[in-house]
């Protein structure tokens, strides 16, 4: 089993260490790979240029041979894994918790339990991304450069600064999230404005996405997105386990809730006992929104 760890512009991407944890030997693939400080499990470096999953998949399909392949269940990993599995004509096992040449463990029923699958043939798998600090550093080895003319990737016209509205929550360093304590849809506009002022993406609990107040892609938790922010600001969120299980381990959690004993406030670094919407309005005023 070989892990594929993705680098972009000389930096490891989200979930890299999950791949390193899952398998013993990895290849570092991507652009500017020769200079990336990488974990010792990296035994090969492949320079593939800018991230282009279709082109990369066509190159990798000729390189991986009979190896089973494991990538991170990150946005980049998921995209590449699907294309590589299609290229190789292999089964894709998505979102595994553990994987080996013989077995894969996967979550079911919204993460309430897990099942084990016996693996029957060569596969491509993704392992779930969890929260980690910047990856540890180690060996620096010379890279190999591979190229392919066979490309079906989009042409990149420009790379824009992340738009907080559309930024994948899993990539957000700061998140403001709202729950049932925010009481009405208009308070989620307020939440988004405060988020924009703080450079934070806006998320929500399932109660809120079920009500249709914000789109499902904004839901954090076992049946939503797993996030890994440095700062998590929770407004009117009780902290049910299905929500907090998707939180990873933020460096700082702030909970604004009228109930000081709720789990979210109990796990917070700073628990503010106050009305969530009122606090948002005051924050917006202070941040000049
Ligand atoms: C299989 C399954 C999967 C699930 N997956 C997810 C998931 O992925 N993500 C998720 O979030 N949930 C998920 N849930 C739902 C989860 O169990 C909780 O119901 C949900 O997270 C609670 O959302 P909440 O905190 O917004 O609401 P509540 O639990 O109702 O909490 C509201 C909070 O607001 C506070 N409050 C009330 N008024 C105010 C005020 N004026 N100011 C400040 N605070 C106030 C209350 O004290 C309370 O703590 C799942 C449930 C199941 C069964």
C-alpha cells in the first residue's frame, strides 16, 4: 500500500499526516516537491506541476503499478482519488478510518458506528482528514520530474483570494458557527457579516441546515463537514456530540450561550453567557460592520 501525499506550491496540503499515519510508505506528489520538508515515511518525490487532478491521474496511473493507493479525504485528495480509480479501473473506498491491503474500516450511520470490509483487489482509498497542526518535518530528497500531455483539466485563468462565502469549511482557519440559539434566519446574515469582518467562514448545526436557513454544505458535524479551524466561535450551539465530533481540535473555542452548563460552553476556552444574536450585533458594531 502506498500513500500519496499532495503538495501545492511547496507546502503539504490538508490531511497529509492522515495518509502518513495510515500507511508505512508514501510518495510526495505535486509542485515544488523537492523543497518540501516532509515526514520520513516519504520514500519518493514526484514533481507533477500545478494541481491538475486529471493530468496527475493519467501520470500516476502509469506509475503506481500494482500498489494499492491511499490519499487524504481532503478536497484535493478526493478529487484525485476518484480520477485515479477511474483511470486504473479500481474500486474507490472513500472516507476510510483505517485501511490496509486486507481490510478497510469505514464509518456508517453518520459516524455512529463503523464497518469493516474485506478488500478483494487493488484499490484506491481516501482516509478521513482530521485536525493537525502544520505537518512535522524531516527528510529532504531530490525529486523526479514527470509530465504528461494527456490533460482534461480546466485551464486556470486566475487564482483568487478565498471567498469566505464559498470557502470549503474544511479549509477555513477561522469559523463562526450558529445554532438554534440564533433563533431566526436573519441572525445568520448577521453571523455571516461578523464572519466576514473577522476573516472567518460561517457554519451551522444540523438543526439550522434542516430548517433550510443555510445550505447543507455549511453544516459541521458527523453528517456534515469535518473542520479543523484554529479559532471556532459558536453562537447558540449546545455542543451535541454529533456536532462536536466534526470539530477536530481547534486551538481556541469561544462559546456564546445563555446556558453556561451546555457542553459547548463546557469545552470552550472562553464561555460567554449572553444572548447570541445580541453579542453578534455588538461584535459587528465593534468590528466596523
Ligand atoms: C444521526 C445524527 C447525525 C447528526 N449529525 C449532526 C451534524 O453533523 N451536525 C450537527 O450539528 N448536528 C447533528 N445532529 C444533531 C445533533 O444531535 C443536535 O441536535 C444538534 O447539533 C443541535 O443543534 P443546536 O446546538 O443548534 O441546537 P440545540 O441543541 O437546540 O441547542 C441550542 C442552544 O442554544 C442555546 N440558546 C438558546 N437561546 C439562546 C440565546 N438567545 N442566546 C444564546 N444561546 C441560546 C441553548 O442554551 C442551547 O445550548 C445529528 C443527529 C443525529 C441523530
